[in-house]
């Protein structure tokens, strides 16, 4: 019994039919008894469970008490009280610095940065303080209880500062974990894993999917493993790798490619650092071709790291250059968002070019 | 949504006290300046107030609604000099701004404006009062609630609406949108989406101005939400250390998005937060008070260095068009402010009680303004979207030749124009 995920139409985006996930062990186990809910509700459930199971867990950020601008923190303040779920002033650097301190005292600090575009004032704290705390103190101290949650990605009308995908900046920092879910059921399990993981993690939530993605999500407490990629569609001609909201675009391209007789294997990376090289390598050894797609600009995006790494390890097996279908090298545009985005057709083009190389 | 503390309306006496001059000269002034005969200048939208009595207009002295409160500084007098034509121009300009924002609201709801749109209605007095106190060589930099500041700096309605709708003749060529209006020739440095980021920039502008020795200053505007950003304090320290001619203006509309000021700030007395930097608290709904404070601040900054102005103001709309504005404050509060402190109504009362114009003349101005706005919208709607190639322009300096990779196929490379 495969779980299904339905995407409703929204504005200019077209709707896609409900599709089945290829069943993998953990998905089946987790999908025992689920109710169809959307992404922000799944995240909300995860936060409720996290606070319920650990009395030293705290959720804070801008406007989280009333439920948050995306409703992810609804009901937490009422249930767990103002001392555990509270608003912060408008100061990202302060929020993260404070969270690191809280975590260093052994608490689970779940900080929210309202939009990933605003994470940069906190960049110094994340890179220089959080990532290196355990290392520089010789394991005497750590801020493993830190989890930063932030909505990222295009939303159709976000413009320069409500659409960015800054994940690659953080993938460059050893000591951090960067995790990106593709769907509600994945989000709940991955977020709980991040929160309970003894390393500082950043959890990027695809904001486009907050309302749009609806899936059956089990109500119980479950975790999904970090640093494990998931093959969500088996294939033999080409390997496609992506994460977050981009996977649904890749999925559409797979379906179209299948009509032309190209069998695509689709992998959800899930954790970007440390990433699951083995799964991707195994798949590339099977297919001989690789295509990576992400919304962030192509130059210096995380696709570059995957490409270089696979080129090194699978050089003789590769039958075509690794393709990267990503955002353009411009600031995220206002009016011409659809030109900037790595769309289904661009991916399809690249699949065909790679397969026919 | 419940609040533990009852919120008290900003506590200013609503009506200003007016000193009257003999009414015969008032009536004469009014006849000379009947609203219908005011010239409509399309190039610069705002009518510049006349210099005091050179053109034979008797000055009117008006007391501000409340006295100024100073922090480490002797506040200026609450008696402000103005002229009938200045009052009329204030009325017209604020009505224009109000009308512009309301029309933008409807355009947004009909999906002609997309993305983010932060409206300024209620806060017009700050933009107008500031403009009346300075020249176009002084610099203004603000956050994302910038449509009216753009107008005040001489921007046109058509440019504004075109930019809001993403058209090519917009002030930022359609590439900036609501949050990124700029006007270089009149010293308007925008238009910034990231909260608080514009304040260190503003201090940098002042640094450059100090070098030019032209007696100009920079005004860095920010909100009560941004007042808690660390970069503000860094900028304040540097400005005070180097005596930069910068005026930090906190447009305190009491809500940082949905968070009331007392929830976000330990000390909501933003004019005092400069500590070693003096500050002034101003009724931001009284355009004459704003004008007086900004004039005073400019003189101070040129001699001594930074000063903070806290404008006690209010926005009628929510934070942006996606915020109804009523979940964190009561409708009673909003209507209360509208009734007691509305900047346009205050000027209207002044004009009527000083017999500068009649009520029906003011109505005519409102009608004119409405028509102007409607015409501008109609004109802006006809303007086409930018050419797709504009997606790639201005990433770097033209002709820099940086190579980028197209997203179609790996083989496709382009050179940024």
C-alpha cells in the first residue's frame, strides 16, 4: 500500500495527479495509520511531540506564539505555556546566538527564522559559534540541541527576499547538518530526527508546500534517519537527484520522460550535509548518468558538490557529463520568476540531452 | 488573540491650539489661494511650500499638538511657522498619498500588484513633514514602506504604479517592486526589504556627505520592529564616534508586523535608546511637529553628529497586504486613531479654522487628487512588462562579461550583459 500525495492547483501552478511513492521499507512502516494533512500541520505535529517528550525543549522565534506566519507553531503556546513557546524581538543574530547558549546548557532549542532570506544576520553565529563549538572545546561543550527551522524556496510571488534557497552556504560548514524534507510525512519524521540529533541542524522547510502538499501522516511519534537518501522512484536510464519542493517538479519530468521511454531513477537527498554518497553512487553505477536540480543559483549551488564528488568516484562509469538544472545566476527575480526557476521542461530537455549524449 | 495588557491609545491631545491673525488678511489670502487655482505641476508632484512672507503671505503660527520630549537635548519650541499655501500643499500632498495607498490596496486585491505591498496610510505626516524641512540634496533612506517617501521626494504616480505592477517604466524598471523604489536625482536611496539593514547604509551616506561639505544630511528611517536590530546600535556607535550628520528616524507605529512594541522592546522609548546620542520624541501625526523636529534635527546634526527622532505614528492597514491588521489590535483602536489623530483631518481643521480655504474647495482638491490617481493607474496599466532580457541585466556592471550558465542545457552559456 503506497502512500499518496496530492498537490492541489494554486495560482499559476498546474495541478498534478495524485502519485504513488515507490514503497520503501521505512515509508511503509511509518505510513500505518495516517490522516491526510498538509506540511505545516505535519511540522506542527512534530513540534507538539518534541515539546511533549522533552521537558527541556523550547520553541521560539518571531511571531511564533500566535501560531507563526505559516501556522507551523499553532497551539504550542497554549499547550506548553509561555515559558517554553515565546516570541523574540526582530533580531536574527540575537535569536540564533541565544539559541546556541540555550543549547549549550543541554536544552533543545528550536529556533525559527521567519524566512530563510533573513538568516544572514545569524550567519556568523551559525558558522562560527554553533558549528565549531564541540570541536574547539575538545568535546567539553556542544550545542547539539540546536535546531533552526526556516521556510525557504520560491512561492510564486516572493521576489528577492521571500524566495531564496540559501542551503548551499551552510553545506560548506563542517559541524552542521542541513536537512530538507519533500513532503508532510517526511517532514515530521525528519524534523523530529533533527531535534533529537546531537548536532546543530538547520531544517529548511519548502514554503511552497506548506498548504499545497497533502499526505497521510501517521499521528504517532516517529523519526526518519538523517544522512540517508531515499530512492523514491526506480529507474535504469538516468539518476535524478533533488530535495524539497524541487522533487515534485523532478517527478513530473520523470513521468514525461517515461512517455518517451526514458526510465528515470529519482533520489531525494533529504540530508544535504552529511549527504548519502553511497546511495547516489550506487544509483549512478546502475544508470551511468546523473542530473541534479535545485532552485538555488547554479554556480556554487550544492549540485556542484554532488557533481564533483560523483565525477571523482564514478568517473569511468559515467556516460555523459553530470547535468545541473538550477536557478539562474541572478538575484531571485520579481516579475520573471518563471524564467529563473528550473522547470519541468528544462529538466526534461536535460534528461533527453544527457541520455542521448 | 488575547493581550494581557490593555493597550492605551497613544496619548496625545487631539486638537492643536491655533493662534489666529486678523481674519481680513486670512480671507484675502484664502481668495488668492482658492484651491481650484493652484497650478497642477505634473513633473514634480508635490507643491513646494512658499518661502515665508516674500510672496506677501502672512505667516500663521501654529502650536504643535504636544510639546516635544527631549533626551539629552533641549527640545525645539512647539510654535511652528507656516503659511496658508504650505498648509494647502500639505493637505493636497497627504490626500494624494492617502489616495495612492488606498488605490494600491484595490489593485493588489485585483491581483494587478503581486508579491508584497506595505501601505503607508496613516503615516503620511512623517513623509510630508520631513520633506518640508529639507532639500533634495539631503538623503533619505527607508525600509519597505516606501511608496509615499518616493512621492515626497518627487517621484511620479505613474512611475510608482508601474513599479508596483512590475512594468518597465517603473522607477526601478519593474525589477524592484513595492519594496524597492529609488530616486537618485533627489537623494532617495530606497526602499529595503531586509529589516534594519538600511540604517548602517544611512550612516554611510552621511559619512560621504560629511566629506562633500555641502551642508547636507542623511535621514535613515526605520520602524519600531527594526529598532531591536543589532546593526542599528553598531551604526549609532560609529556615527556618534565620527560625528556623522545622520538623523535616525524611528517611525514608531507601535507594531512590528503583529507584535506590539511593549512585547518586543524592553524600552519602547525609542528616542532614548541612543543612550549617548540625543533624541526627540515627536507626534508623527502632526505634520507641523514633524517639520519642526526635522529642521531642528538637521541643524543639530550638521553641527554635532547623530540624533534620533522618534515619530509617534500609526498605520491603518496591516503590516502588508497579507495582514488584515485586526488580529493583534482592535478595530476600535484603529477607528479611534483615525478620529482623533488623523494627519489629514488635523490639517483640514487648521485650514478651515484659519479660513485658508472653504470645505468645498478642499473637497475639490480631494476630487482632483482622486482623478489624478485614477489617471495614473490607467496609464500605468498600459505599460508593458520589462523585456525578458532584463532578467540578466544589472547583475554586474554592464559589459563586465561574467559568464553564467543557462538552465536549459549544460552547453548553453551566456555572458551577462
